[in-house]
C-alpha cells in the first residue's frame, strides 16, 4: 500500500485526530516523517481511555503503527507513554519485540506531557520551531485511538461511527464507554449510573482545556471525556469568567511576579510567549511593543498559567485566547522565522507534577478507576455534525426520509481538507441541513408520533 491509497482510505473512512481539534489523519501522512510518535501521555487529569485502549489492543495498534511507518518509510516509531501506566507498558512489552523499529519513550507524570511540542522534545530531544509544524522536524504524532480507528477501517471495514468517552467525577460508576457518534452528552452520562450532585454541570474534555457543555449536545469524533461537576466547583466557576471583569481584576491585582511565564511549557522550550508581559501590556493598554500581543499566537492554551501558576487567580490564558481570536479575525498570522531561545537548566525543575495539579484543582477525590466498557449502547436518535474536524465540513449525500445503515456514508468529504461522515446507527434520516444530519431508529420515530 502506498501513501495515496492509504490516504484515500483514511479520508473516506472519516478518520481524524480522536481528540483536540480533530486534524484529518490522511493529511498527516508524509514521507518527510523520519519519526512517528504514538501519543499515550493522556495529557489531561482524570482521562484514562488511551492507556486502557492500548492495554487491551496493543497488538492491533502496534501492528497498524508499523504499517503506517512502512508506508511513509519512517526510521523509528516511538510510543510516548508515562512510566506509571504499567498495565499498558506490560502489554506493549509483549508485542514490540517483533517490531525492531518500535521503542518506548517513557515520560514523567507531569502536565502537559501530551502537548505534541513538549512530547516531541521529551522523547527525541527535537524542538518544533515557534509557530511551526512537527513535520518540519521530521516528526508526525498520532494518538492511540486514532491509530486504533485506522486498524478498524483497514481490518474490519469499520469507519468512524463511534467514540470512546470517559465519564467521571460526580457519577455513581465512573466508566469509559463506546457510544455512537451523535449520541447526546446526557445519554452518555447515563452509562455511568446516577449523578451524585445537585445541579450538575457537564464539562466536556479534560479539566484544563475543556469547556462547559449541554446535555443535549452530541458526542463528536473528538469528545474524549465528560466530567460531571458541581456548579460551584472551581473549574466551572473559572470557565464562567467574564473577560471584561478578568481584565479589570488583572489591572488591580497582577503583581508581575512572572510565575505564569516561569511555568509556561512553551516558554520553557524557548518560544516567544511571556504571559506576564502580556498581562502588563493589556491591563495598561500599552501598545509600544506590539510583539507582546502578537506573541500570544504562540500560546498552546494549556491553561497552567490561570489554573495553577497564578497566586492571584487571574486569567492570562483566557485573555490571551480573546486577543488571539481578534488577531485572526483581522487577518494577522503568526510571525515566521523566529528562532527559539536556548533552553535553560531550570526547565527540569519547573515541570508541574500531575498529583499537585489535581490537588490544586480539587480533582484528587475524582481520580478513580473508569473501566473500559465497549458493550453496545442502544441509541434511538443521533445528531451527527458535518464539521467535526479542522478544515471544510463534509457535504450531505442523503435526504430526509431515506433509510440508512450503520457505517453508510451520509456526507462525503468537502472540497479541500475534509473527511467523510457516516451513519452511526441504523435508521431513517429525519433532518438534513448545512450543519448536521439527524437519524432515528424505528423505535425512536414511534415514540415521537
């Protein structure tokens, strides 16, 4: 199989990064990739699905990683995994001896080990240039579930029709479940038993980079977790912040201690991002050095500055995110050709331990087993978004009233960077518009009549 053939299969089967922004996987196949890294850092607190998947399907995942490596002629394949994930490591050690180009890249239990710029430096010592892409350094990164989805597409003829989601925190039985794409968050949470708090809030994704969601919104190809949290929890209150108030608080309270910069993972790798200087310039409306604002585009939005570093409880990440959005809307792009500064010896002593982070966020009490349960989840209705990835939305190829089968393509890749979308259940198409397609089973339609 060559790159063109594999690329076409991945695009048609709708495979994108199973987390983060959902970058289409076919577009990451590149012969410049001398090294492929499998990301099993499980970057965010409380998330466990990647290590669980790797422990159960080590053979299938490494076999697929090996195949991808052969297609792009990669020289080495490295599994970036935290040394504390002993179950997954044991499973891998039983497999990798058959693949001489595969090795483990053991990581410390720190945050954000899964940020691909940090991950690449930790496992092979290469630095991605500020604003650059990993492939420029001869590296490609895939996460565990993405590679498993490639395996299913090639060996089981199964496109991306479902998603593994960890449901944890204030639930009776924390669990990692496989649900059809388009299942509501509320229905997904029910798989974890009763909710154990009044007025629960659904926090979608990890606690550091996730967002407050709604029970009615659908699971997508990038939905990794749902944290059910009390409304008064620190993370929920922080995410409800008002940028205007945040700016005024910063003007009154920021003492320029520079802790936000001192612990910034990208700054520690020499990237030109200094949150404390931004806070000073933004609060004082000082535009004498515009680069301070433009450099916010190098922020990875990991959230350490506002959820861990700042002793005043200020919000550098949120304010920088707003400025970044404004710059992009104005057509400003990240500056190119900026050289990274030397890495200081202090970097090793400024890594944030995961246990300390969870304690700071009041999450330690929720750090429980969430066992993998892949039993089929019956769903009567799904709402499948046509844009679940970076790039152009897929284009619907079905009409209301049409009967579809699970796995059938219901939206073909759009022009440009795009992938196909498939029916996640058997049923009848009810709604088709530019944003989504809904499908209902016979039971679901009968219940609505």
